[in-house]
C-alpha cells in the first residue's frame, strides 16, 4: 500500500493561478465581451456578396466561435476542478454559480449561428467545397445545418430553456433528490439508518444476507416513492416527446443517433451483436452462480465479489503504479508512454483521497492551456491501477486533438470511451497475466461483471426506454406499468440465470440517465464505447505496434467526423455486425475460464 505523502494532488497553475489572478479575470472578461458582441453580430449578420469575401467572413466568424468555446470550456473545467477537490469551499461554490450564469447566452448564440448558416446554406456549401481552409470543418458545419433543421425559432428555444428550469429540469432534480436523500432503518435496535446510496453500495458486500437485506429495503423505499418518481419520469419523457415533435424529430432515437454521430445501421449492428451475445453472458451468470454455491442468481448477487480463500491480490505503491502503467503504454506506443510519464511528473493527476474531495474519477481538459488533468482516489488496489490507466487513456485522447481548433475537438459520447477502454485493457491484461491463477479469478470475474452490466443491463435499459417512449406518447404511465416494463426488459436480457421473483422492478427509478431531458437513450453509447475500444485492441493484437500511428490518427479525427468515417479510416466498418462480433469475442476466453473454475468447485 502506498504512503499518503507520495500520492499527488494536481497542480493547476498552468491553467490559472486562482480566481483572483489577472489571467483568470482577463479570461472571464474576454468571454463576457465575446458573448455580448457575438450575440449582436449574429442577430444582424449578412455575408458579403462574393464567394472569396464570404469565405474570409466565415473563417473569421469560426475563429470567434472557437475562441468562445475555448474560453468557456477552460473556465468551466477550472471551476469544476477546484470544486471537485474541495466541495466545502464557499468561494469555489460562489464562482461556480458565476461562471454558469456567465454562460447562459451561449445557447442563443449557437441557435443564431445555425440559423445564419441555414439562411445562406447554398453559398456556405459552395465556400466549403472551394476553400481548402474548410476541409476539416466540413462535417461540423454540415452537422450544424442538420441540427438547425431540428430547432425551433430562437425565441421558442429561449422559452423552452427557461421553462425547462422549472419543468423537465426540475423533474430531473426531484429524482436526484429522492435518490440522494431517501433512507430506511437498518438496525431496529439502535435506530441506525442507511441511505439509498449506502444500501445500493451493499450490493458489493461479500455477505449474502447483507446484500439481500439491502436489496429488500431498497425496493421498499422505491415503493414508498414510486408515485413522485413516476411523475418525474412522465414529466421528462413527456417534455422530450413534445419538443421532439416541435423540432421535427420523428422519434427520440433519431435525435439520440444524431447526437451520437452514428447511423441507424450502426445502432442495429451494435444491438444485434449484443442480442446474439446473450447466451454467452448467461453462461457467465450460471458460472458465477455455481461459484457462489447457488442454483441461480438473484439481483442482489450480480455484484457479489469472488475472492478465493487465501488468494492474495497484489497492491501497488504510487511509484509502482506509475512505472507499471508507463511500461504497458510503452509496449504499444512510446509516444503514449512519454505522455503518461509527463502527466505523472507534472502533477496532472490528483490521486490523494481527502476530506472534501469527490469520489470516483474523471478526466478533464483545459483548451486554453492545451493540457488535461485526471482526478482519482488512489488506494493501492488493482482497481485503482486500472482507474488511472482508464483516465490517462482519456487524457491521451485529448493530447492527440489538443492542437486542433476547439470546434474540431468535440467528440460524441459514443467515441469518448475509445481511448480509455483501450488503455485500461492494455494495463489490465498485463496485470492479470502477472498474477497467480487464484488471484486472477476474482479480477476476471470483476471484469466480466462490469462488461455484463455494459452489455446485458444496458440492453435491458435500451428496451425499457424504447417501450416507455411508445407508451408515454399515448398517455401517463403508472408506477405499476413502469415496473412491468422493466421486468419484461430484464427477462429479455438476463433470462433464466436471474430468478424471476428476485429481479429489480424499480431500476427505472434508480438510473438517473432516464431523467436527462436533453439526452435520451443514454445507454447504448456505453456499449458502443466498450466494444469499440475492445475492437481496436483486437486489431492491435493482430497488427502489433504498427497500429499505434493509425490509432493516433483515429483519435485525432473523432471530433470532426461521424463515427462510421472515423472507423472506416482505421479499416473497419461499424455499420456491419462483423466488427462488433469480433470485439465481443474478446470476452469469450474469460467466460470459459470462469466456467472451468466453477466446474472444479
């Protein structure tokens, strides 16, 4: 286990030297001026009459928008980074609110820009085709024109945003609030209570009686709150249906596909592969049941840990974690290894757990400084090692696009997990290969457990949300009906290995993703990211280090091309099932390993 003193906190001085620094104040003032001036300019904008002048005018306008995006992203990321490491700092909370308020006009500017492109669409397209400066901007501008066809008049978009704060956004906050604050009595004798979050965390407890008790208490809490949470879901989905109709979307899935930058053919190939893989995942679930000494799993067994008696799983000091990750990155790409070394040496990673710091992990970036930062909570465990590798994968992704205009570095969620899954796989495979067989068992099962959630449970969520939109279009959906739809979705995916009488009818109340008004079907992109990253890793295993340069170029293109074209440039077709099937096969040997271990018990 590492010593606390050697675990770093990050250094943000390369971004800003604090809220009172001149560079921070200057950035805020510049952003405010840009927002005001661009709002006025776009209200009355009219391009010059000749093509050459129009090209210069458009290029200059894109430069202003790019600068706005650079400043907005940097300021937002900086205050959020400060908040993440000290949530109790009143000054940070105050500044967070100020930056959010400052950015309110940004939505209107985006609407006005799209409208401007649409008004002069023919001339804009002619400019794009004739001027080489716009080659990389072609897709982004075409995408803006596409979204313009699906937006209301500026005043209606403004009204929708204003009403959203007390409408769909408020419904979303209600679900968040209930999830965060609901609790139940855990110990009658002492009066000890456990929150919903604490109860859900007990799903990972090694004691089955504790897992079951937590599960049943959780269901009882959701039964108590099912009416307001169902009202929240009806409110959010009803709003989405209304706005989608006004914006000309045929369905919520069409809007989601556009946001994800994928075609329906890609989605069908992905979902089809997930469905075809279900027998493999059911074999995994049966094997886990045998390893736990059960005939079949209950929902509260899905996250049960497997730890063979006496098996020792290696722990890592901070220097050991650093050296291991850098070495594995270098086995694939020396440039990637040098970048990781730089991130460790320059304190771009905040890894020290402490009071006031948020849990979990994430990667953020600061376009004005052209640097990323990683937040995690290192405890020396194998899981901590993999988390750092995962987040450094995100950072490596940014390293490959940092010199592009900010407008060309905004990639969709479908592609966001590409580098992180790839990097995580590099390190996890090497770490497990170095362990004794008995120690590998719980880690391989943990990897399958996570992947099962991303494939099997995500598929159930996709089915459920599809059904919810169909039924919500006809009227309000009762809590009982929502439970029925969820159980039907779980039956279709988990199948026979999961007991029918001990599934989770209230997963619709648990998952906050259903309650995000601006992002429907926040489920399949997770499966896309998992399999896309695994698919790339499979290609690397065939081609070796020669794939590294191609991989860097792929990452560089993720913000300026649709996902299918990004994949095509790497030599594969995500609109056909073959790629996804190859990626899914990567789990087969782990399932076979687990089955063999379960038969020996």
